[in-house]
């Protein structure tokens, strides 16, 4: 089949060879280690704890939730005593209120766990409830609650359910391993999603640099008429939601809109497996596959971790760092978009897809020089922006022009900075200005709302 | 306590660098420079060495005096120096490349903010400055190798065209123009060497095909349509004068050419139109440098009106 793709983009060195052939290994937290369950691991309303300090919690027990629709409950991945509820550092650098559970290593499971559901006899609402009550969110990185995504407005019929198996981030191989080792689970999960949207076609999009995954998934889909495997050109950011949709369907998601507006739902491989586990095995989201790799790691590989373990626990469990080549930089996720960590004492969350440990040599960032207007950033920006110009607006603090020239449409993929021969921090400056401008926009909207309400109260 | 580097994304970078790009431009210019030495003798080499050395020196001097970081290792000054030399006759007095380099580096480049900030091509600005200040020295063309051995100076093919001396480009004329054994500036006469260097830059993704191809094609089509004195020899017109040097190496200067694909095509069209008009109807025999300089001034405007459509752009509501 012809490999599809989008316009522009970049070809970073992929670094996947370090961990691609390492089968997924299960690692369990040590006895008496503390696991942290932050109250916000998704887009939407943060959860409130359902347990108090001193309570005993079991594996699979719901320990936090929110009444809001746009939210997702949180489950304990171990059994043990709640020892504290306090702010904890999460990847990305925020301190988030977290429930701290001390692992008793007994793995006592909560009643009713492992109760299989027959989704073919369930109503759509029951399926969505089951997914919501399993705490499933987008595991690719954004953490969008899956039950919300699967339930788009009625006026937006869904034509495609796309499985994002591009895994375009260099170094990450967790989705690849899942496709090789749990291909039938991915297909079953997709079938559940297709039950909700019977008129949609299921497409699994995989980059051409993973021929074994394409083969495995094609085999797993054999005989299923509404699911196909679509090879994609190996190019970054092929796995960006908007660009995946464009590659496969040639539809453009409009600026500021969600995929459903283009008739598409996109979910990552591990998310689909989480859906499958929720229905077929009755297990909420408590673990995920994570790639721990980079030149500083002794045993780079793919590990099934208990969500809530700290990065330090994980690194210890897999054999630690190389003594002669210690890490100089830690990245949560892939090297193109993952935020850096300043410490290993960070809680893993539902969206932790990788821990990348770069040696001093790998972490080297060259000095910024003058922009020479070579236009490489313009030639490679997958969104069709002019990054060098946005960089100038960012430096000048010219928010008005930044917004006018579509700075807020930047997807922060980093293609511009990657290509820049002057080594400018284009993506970083644009991200910072986006935050400032988005904040201003929100403040202006809030002010307008308040003014409108005040006017209403007067009349 | 752990100590880790914290930085913005992305954490991997391409191997490209400014120095690498400038090195590629120097490599691209090498065939034409060698042909210049072959055609015009050792004096061409001396002019090139003086020009490059003084360009680097003035960049160093300015940055030292202004207490700015010294960036001569990025090779951009060397490129400017070489381009300036290639835009001069081999018989120019040795002080001229020094004066030209000083103008190019200090006035056209550094005063506007240095690398990437110059709004016109520094080498061309210096050439225009020298041409206006020392017109005789800048338009006295030494005889090329293998031709008119007894002559002190010769006329350029474009001057001959202007005078109506060439009405049919014979195969001999064509070969001379391709190889470069005609009168002209050091680096502009050998069309074949410039094309080889230009193709190298395109293959290495240093420049795009748009500006050179559209520029040369525009001149070809317009001279074919307009002709001069009723004679139409566009295949000869594009080989002579500074067109190849200008199209591949001068109009493609990053700082003074548009960044958008459409903008680059517009700039090249403008250059081609102006070059043809100056050559055929203007007072000068050659119009490449002035047409590029004029289009340089239009670049901010062109960039503003050719911003690409963003991915997922909202349709404009028609009211």
C-alpha cells in the first residue's frame, strides 16, 4: 500500500535501535516504596481524593474522582496505606496535590476487579461509562479523557477512528512493542470503539520504519472488514493528531477545532489497549508501557510500570545508570517534545510514555547565533507558520503581531528548532509567548463575561 | 542532589550550521573562481585573496571595536569577500577590493546588525559603490586567455550586443560564453562553472531552485520576446554578463531574499524583468546587480504579502 503523509516536517535521527528489540518487561514497585497519585493526570477538572490519610487502599480501588464530565478518575495501582496527601512534582514541572500510598507489596485487589463485560450486548452509554470508570485517557501525551473523545456532539458524525501508531518521536518504542506483543488487544480495543460508531472505518496508521509492526497488525486485522492498516511515511511529526488525520483522510482540522469536527477520532495504541482491558478484563488504568532509554541507561528497554511510581524507582528497578557515563539531561517523553526533568523524584502519570536519559554528549545544545533568514524553519513547519518571524515577535514581546501571524496555532513540535542552522530556540520562545498570549486571551474573556454579568445584574 | 540540564524542546538538533552553509557556498563558488584564474591569470587570484582577507579583517575590526562577539569563523565574511572579488575586473588596482570590502562589511552588513540583518546584498552594494565611484577602473576589462593576446582591454559580450556588434551568436561565441573566455568580471564569465556550483548548492539544499531557475527563465523568455534590434538570441543572452553569478549566488542571499516560496518566485520574476529592461533599454549594458539590489528593497513587502496559508486555516467568511 502507498505510504501516506503530510506536507513539510523533518527527519530527526530516530535512536530507536537502543530499545526497539527489547520485549516489554513488567516491573513492580518495591515493598515500602511510596507511590504518588496526582489529582490531575488529564485535560479537564482535577479530581478530589476519595480516601483519607490512614486509609487502606487496594489495587484497582478508585481513590479520586471529579463530578465534572470533562475529567477522569484515578485508581490505586498497588495496595497499602495512604500515608499522606501533599503536593508532588509531575513531569512538566508542576506541583500537583497527590495521594501518597505506601506499598505493602501484597497486591490485594479490590472486589469486583477482573469482571469481564460483553461489549457486544452493551449499550453505547454502558460502554462509555465503563471506559470512564476505568480512568482511560489519551496515553499518547495529551491525556484527553477518552470517554469524552468517544462521545462527540451529535452533529459531528464520525467517519474514521484512527489509531495513532506512528510513534514519530525518536527513541520511543513502547507503542511498537505493544503492536508486536499485544496486537490482538489493539484490534479488540478498536472494535469496541467501532461498536460506538458503527459507520466509521478503523484505520491503524503506522510509520514505514516499523515493518514488523505493520506485518503484525495486518495479520491481526485479517478478516475484519472495517479495519485496515495504513503505512505512513517516516517523518516527524507524523503522529501529530492533525497531521495523522490529514495524511490518512486528506481532511484538515480547522484551527482551534477538535478532530471530531473533521469526522475523526484519534487514539494512541496504548489507549486502545486500556479500553480493551477495561471491557474484556474489567481492569482500570493502573499501568502503562514506558520506554526508558538514552545513552546513560544501563538497560534501555520497554517496561510495563505501575502508574504512580517515581522515575527514581523505575530507574532503580531496571538497573540504574551507567557509572562511567551518567545522565546530564532527563526528558519525560521523546526528545522532540518531551519536557526536561530537574530531578528523578517525579511521579509517573497516565501520560508518561518515556524517560530519556541523555549523556552530556547527547545533551549538548549549541550556542544561539543570528538568524540568517535561510527559511529552513518556514520550509519545514508542518503548520505552515513562519517560525523565525514569530521568534522575533516573541523576543520583542510583540504579542499582537504574534497572534496575528498565527502564533497560537503552533503545535510546539520543534521542527523549526531542529532544522535551524543558527541553532535558535525558536520552539521554546514561541511556546513561552503562546502561554502569555493564551493567558491574556483567557483573562480578556473572563473580564468580558464579568462585565456582561454586571450589566445583566444592573438591568 | 541531582544536577540535570533543563532546557526547552527539542533536545536533538540537525547537523546544519551557519559555518557549514557558508562553506558550501565557498565550495559552490570554487569552479567559477578557478575558471576566473585560468581566464584572467594570476591577478584574478591576487584580487580574490585581498578581497577575502580584507572582508574578514573588517568584520573582525568592527566586532572588536564595538565589543561584539567575534564571528569571523562562520565564514560569512569570506563569502562576501569572494563574491565581491568575483564582481570585479581582474585588472582592478589592489586597493579597490579593500575599499569595497570595507563598504560591504561595515556599511552594508554590520551597521544594519550584522549577519542576517543586511537588507541588501553586501557584495553587490559594494560593487555598486565602486562602480559609481571608480567607473573607469570598474569597466576596463582585461583580455581573456586565448583571445586578443595583443589587446590591453576588450569589450564584454553585453557591450558588443548593445552596440549591435553581435547579431548572430555563432557556435564559437556560445562556446566562449560557456567556458568563460570572454571579457568581464573575474567570476562571471564562465557560465558552465557557475551552473556546476549552483547545482551543487541546490543539491545540498543550501538554496532552492526557485530564484535561479525563475530568474534565468524570465530573462530567456523576455529577451526572446523583445529581442534587440530585431535580433533574438536568448540562448546567448542568458550565458553572458553577470546573470549566472547573480541568479545562483547573489539573488539567493538569505538575508536579502524572501523566505516564502511564492515570494522567492516573485523576487526572481522582478529581477528577470528589471535585468532585461536595463540590458535592452537602459543606459548600462548590464543590469543584474542593480535589478537584484532593487528587488532586495522589495523583500520585506514581498514577504508580507506572500505569507503561506497555515494548516487548518479558517475559511474567511464572506459577508
